C-alpha cells in the first residue's frame, strides 16, 4: 500500500513541477510543433498567433501545478486515514479531471491531450483500484 501512496505522490509532484515549468517551456522552440498543431486545429496563423498560444498554454501551468498540490494533499491525507471517502475523493478528482478534459480536448480535435490524459488517468486509477480494499 505504501508503494501506491508514493507512486500517487510522485504523480502529484510531476504535475507540480511540469505545471510550474510550463510558462517557461512554451517560450522555447520545442513547443513549436504543439503550437502548429493548435494552429491547424483552430485554423489560425501560427506566426501571427504564437504569442497568444504561448500565453494561453503558459497560463494553464499554474492550474496544473495547483492540481498537483491539492492531489498531493488528498493522497497524503487519504492514505493516512484510510477511509473509503478518501479513496472515493482521489478517484473522483481523477475522473472529473480526466474525463472532462479529455472529452473537451477531443471535441476540439486536440487528441494529444486526450491520449496524455488517458495515460496519466490509468497511472492513477489502476493503482488506486489495487488498494481499494485497504480503505475502510
């Protein structure tokens, strides 16, 4: 059970670190393929709108980081108390984020988001499912 807690905390830390780095990462050329994809999906000129795309994706970083902070707190508290409501809270946080974000992204044609969300979602819910009986 401790390994699942540590794994979920690692995922939370990953969200925090990547979220905090996102406003910086969008300034580098490594983000250009992603911006080209967004430009195609939304039928905008990538060169004219690159500053807007950098801002919109960069400003999303603190939201990702704050989700990581909150998920860390929920995981830590839930594993400490081992209550069924804590287990459901971790599951609900993951389902609400992954399903809604993925559907919204897919509707707009940003399948890369749906795929990434799906991978992280499975990395969270499969271990949670394994330990569900450890929660009262």
